[in-house]
């Protein structure tokens, strides 16, 4: 099941100079297209040294040729790989020659998409390929590898089997009403529903940890000018990312940095100070700051602990922030006041207040722990599975159908409605692995992949 028989080609290694570059060709005509450039195919899965010819038939490089006949290849089609020297000129000449022989350039993720369409992997595994490539930490790479090997998919399939078993039991009993089965009093079906709910909770927790490892959260540093937002950014990143001066309004534009807290990526965004702008450039900076605040996963409202009216300042600035976004107040510059670092109130206060000094780092570790706890990140948790927001959404929708099915059965004695909810739950779970999918979804998924994968 490929793209109309088209044979595709792309460089599978990153652009730029390197020791080796790999060019991948996949499709029914892969062998015949490569033959004029590198000679006949070697034995399957064995490397053969070859001279590679360019568009005009002249030698352009010497390298290795590998042949992977379908369906036992990555894509499920015939695949040929040319391993050449990592010169951008050589790669371009070989791609030009292959295109002249009838191949076409692959689109982003097209090799992985063909692997999915040819049943070499399911959709969750295909996404794990991209997640492994993009992994920003060792924990994220391990989570992606577990999903790539099928652990996430296996657990989803087990959930589907439990859903189907409950649905089949109920529908079979409805087909034989003379048996007069007491659904509500049937301990096995109630136990099965309880086990199903527990399995959903366990899988959702593992997937949520994986999603945090993959995506992290967006943290916006907001507040008035000259309170130390840029100093806090520099302290969190461990380098002089932002310019820091004693003059208010130094930051005019949005600064973005990615940091890691025990393996979880944080996208920290420093913004212009919130005040009445003094000129057009500052006004644009404040406009951008407010835009980032609206899109944030978490807002850190930075204030000056030595300021004259901190409480009133916090009260006024909170009015600018969306109520749906979690907020933490940072009382900075405690090196000037002698305040105790850490939580000023109890950790569950609303909003929580953390006292620290961006200048000397006092209390910053409390902030790091708070950020991890706030989003439910568990650094010591084992078994995280690489997952995406769409996976969590599908799990949540499936769980809602299961809960509603349980309610229909136990509260209203409606087994037929329970069976329908189980069917809908199964369809939601099928979206994760690709059993139930749409062309639009596939386009969105694979368009995020790099070319050559």
C-alpha cells in the first residue's frame, strides 16, 4: 500500500558536512533506479563497495551500497541505501542523478508513513521514531525507545481487548434475554469495569510523563521593569542569555531559552516589563509580552521583595493574566531584604509565593522543584512512555466513555447504552495506534517529521 508506486528518495542524514551521508531510496523501482548509478544490487542486507556516478555518468564518489528487499525493510518496500562521503556537493549530485532516473523527492516523514501504511509499525510507533530523533534528554530517549518497541501500543491493545470483552459479554447477554442475567449484581462485570478504570489511570500516568518529557511546558517570566526577570532567566539557564542593567525597561523583545529540570524540558520566556510604555519600541515589547502571557502554560510573576508596595503590585498585575493559567509569584532580591528563601506561605497557597535571589541563586532550587511538582512531573518514575497531546486526548475521551458506560449500567440498568459507550471507547483508543484514523490526521502527524525519515 504505497504512494501510487512512486519511488521516493531523500538524504537520511542531517544537512551539512560530515564523515558519512546516507541517501535512502524506497519504492517498487528502487533497484532499477539505483542500478545505473551504483551497479547491480548486492546480496540483501550486505554492504558492497561501489563507485557512484553523477548525473552525467562521471564518478563522483566511492562508498557503500545496501539493499533491503520488501516487505522486510523499514518501509515494507524495496529500499536501497547509498552511503557516501558527507559532502553536500556529493549528496546533491547523487540526488540529482537519482531524480533523473525517475525517483521523486520524499516529503517530510514519508518513509515512516509508508512503514505505517505497509503495517511495519503502528501510528504510535511511527511517532516514537520522530520522538527518539528529537529527544532532548536521556529519559526522553528511553521513553521514546519503549514506545518504538511497542510497549505503549501493547498496553493500548490490552485496553482495547478489555473494552471489547465487556462489550461482547453485555451484547451476548442482551441477545439471550431468557437467561435473565443480572448485570448490576454480576460481580465479574463490575470487577471488569473497575480493572478497566485502573488500567486507564496507569497508562494515562505513564503517557503523561512521556508527554512532559517530550513537550515540556512554556513558562513566562512576567512583571514590572527592573525586578530581575532577566537575571532569573540567566540563573535558570546558567549563562548570560539576557542583558542585565540597573536601568528599567532593558528587555524590549521576547527572549526564549530551553532548560531542563531533572530531564523535563522547560521553555522559559523572558518578557518586557509591564508598565506604561515610554516609547514605541517598548510599547511593542509590552504587546508581545501580553501575547506570550496568554499562551503560557505557567506564569511566574516576578516582583521586587524590597519594593514599596509588593502586595498591591501583585494584586494589580494579576488582573492582566488569564485565570485559567497557573500563576506563581516570585519575590526576587531577598539578598537585599534578608528574607528566608523558599515558600513564603504554605506550598499549596493560592497563588504560591517563592522567595529567592536571582543574583546569588538562593531559593532557585525551590523554584525548580516547584515547577516539576506543579505539572505532575516525577523524575524518579519508571516506565514513562513517549506520548503526544493527541494520545492523552484520546485516552481521556476513551476514559469518559468507559465512565459513562459504567454509570449507564449501574445507575440506570441500561446495558445497551453501556455497550455503545464501550464501542466508542474502543474507537478512541484505535486513534492512538491508527486502527481508526483519517487522512487529515496522518497528514498532521507525518508533516512534523524530518525529511528522510
